[in-house]
């Protein structure tokens, strides 16, 4: 019985989908016939209409005006946008058009625009892009409206928009057809406008701090700057392999060597890794480097960048992410790996957390893997990732990472097993990674060689040996602080978005076969 009920429901769904597809094909056929007639009259796709105004600016400027005030001002407006609503009412009609950021109502009368154009307008479709000019007025319901004196079909829409009451709600379709998502969902447009403002805020903060924005190569002869698996391509003319960059770090530090003392770059990185709610193979990073600074200075400016971006995006330093409050007003917490494990997992004591045999046994139980060849620092880090990382909801710097997993960071002066490195965690995910940069060319060469050994042993994410970067360091690099911030994850936080796909206009997706 259950199987037959399922088959019936499935059959109804298939029938419903077939009806929708059939209706859509019929609509597209009708619209193509309309387009053919426009082409016959040489009036399809004109390119002469230029709007002077935007709906949002008109609302900001005149929504507070009364009908009589607008009448006295005799203001005109010229806008263009997609027709989202249309109401035919005999000799006069209303339409609503949507431009880049907002919507505005249009009143169209046969008397004002002429019988021929009015008759054409009645046959235009929802989704068509139109241009309108006329006087501003307020309707009886106090809605700002353009009384059209001229109206023009700018671009014909051949495909129907989703049904207005349900809109575009399929999340997968929103990702795959972002253009349609932007048309139908105001929240999506607002999110990406917010993203743009966040990035501008980051630039403004760094420029104010006398940083210079630069651009470095996206294709590298040697992948470096992060432990990650790269994408590989081939340059035909040079007959050589090239790698899409995993990080711009080594090129930015070359600029520090060259005397550009404060530099930053906002651009794409590419890592040939898995896709998840917080990972996309192509993502946007901010990296910034400052001469005569260390990781403490980098933590200070990271907080400044994030707070300024939060104020721009949310207007406050206290806001909710997934219904839990985030407080950016307080100084960000600072804990080393062991301190954080002990703070968030009272079942572990400090003696156990510094006992290599205890950690090996505990991690074997937790991960079902053998960890006998791992160092104490590595074991502590793995336990942190297994038990603590997801609990770091409020802003927390985890500091002093093991040297053997930090090949580009400066060792601590008091403990060579750790580096002057931090990672910033908010809402249980890493948001930033920074450190005092290693500027000893001989030590850096040794670290690179260890990475090559790991790569030869099968670690696809280990770094290559970059001889030119060593040569640059041999000319002398001042002590330097550097940091990278994941822009996509920052936007997720400040836009209350649960998935990285929500904040990337065109996220990478599996083929839709």
C-alpha cells in the first residue's frame, strides 16, 4: 500500500511538472512570436534609452512629499527596469518596474502616450525591460508613481518569471540561476549589495592605515603560501605547467622585500579540495602585510577591519548569527591550543593535555586512526579540532601553533616548538590566519625542504621549494606581520548566511545532468 501511494504521489508530481513545462513552452512560443513581429518592424532591442534616475533615489528623495508638494514641484523622472507587475484597466493601467535596487510604480494612460503605444504596452509581458519618463505624483494610497509621458520596450523577455506568490524558493535553482534569484528575491540583491559594502569597508580601513593595494599573479610556476592542493594547468606557448594560486602570500612578501612596507590584496584563491557549507574551490581572500610589525599588531588590525565591516553591514557590534548573539564589542579572547581545550572541555586536565601517550590513546579512540608518529603539538592540535573548534562561537584567537605545521611563520623566541601565529575563530569556524613572518632565509629553506619531504611521502597539500622566494629573503626582509581573512566567511557572518554558496554569486556546483 505504501509503495502504491508513493507511486501515485510521484505520478502526480510528474504530471504537475509536465503541465508546468508544457505551459512554459507555450508561453515561450507566444513570446517568440511577439519578438518576431518586433523584428519585422525593426523595433526589437533598441539601444537608445538612457535612464537618468534610480527608483531607490527617487523614494529616498520624495517618499516624504505629499501629493500637493509633488504637484507644485513638477518633478520629472526617467527610469528603466524590469516590469514585475501589470494591471490593465481600460484606458489606463499601472505597472511596477524594478531596477538595480528598488521598485517604482508607473501610471500609463492612453491619453498621455497615445493609442498606438498604449495598445502595444497592453501586449508587453511581465519580465520585459521597459523605459519610462514622466512626472512624479502620489496616488490616493500615497504611493510614489511616475505618470508616464513616454514609455518604451527596451528588451523582450522570452521566458516567464516564476509565479509571483511563491517566487523562486528552490535553493539549488537559486545557486544555478543566480540571475533569476536576483530578479525574484530582494533579500539576495540586498545580500550582495552588503557584500560589496563590506569589501569597500575593508579597503577603506587598510588605506586609512597607509596600506597600498596591489595585484599579484593568479598563475604561479610554483604553488605556495598555503598548505593546499592546487589546480594545475598548462601554458602552451611556454610549454610549462602553471598552478592557480592557493595564496598570494609569497608574492606579497616579495613586495615587502622590495620596500613596499604595507601592502594588501583582495582577490581569488583556488584550492582543489572538497565543497561544503564553508568551502568553495574558488574563494575570495584578503591578505595584508606590514613591515616592522608582528602577530600582535596583526591581531589589532584584524579586529579593526572586522569591527568596521560589521558596523557598515549591520549598524552594530552585537548581532545574531543563526539565532545566537555575537559580541564584537569586547576584546577578542586569546588562548593557546591547550588552554582552549581545557576551557571548553572540563573533562581534560592540563597534565593529560601535555601527556603524549594520553593524547595518542585519546585520539585513537576519537578518530579511529593511529597517531603514533605525531608530535605533541600535532596531537594537541588534532584534539582541538575534534573537541573545541566548533565551540568557539564568540571571537577567539587561538595562538602559538606548532612549528611543524606553520612553515612560513616565525618561531617563538622562548619555545622553538611553537610559532608566533594565530587563527581567529567566530561561530565555530576559522575566519583569519596570521603570524609574525619568518624572515630568516636559511631557516625558511630548511622549512621548505621539510615540506618537500612530506610531499614526496604523499602529502598533496605540502608546499614546494621556492628558490626565488629564498633568494628574495637573502636580500633582507624586515620583521613583518601578515594576515589573511576569508572574505566569503566574513560576509556569511555579517549577512547571517548559513552557507558559503549564499554569499558567492556563482558558487561551484556539480553538473546538473
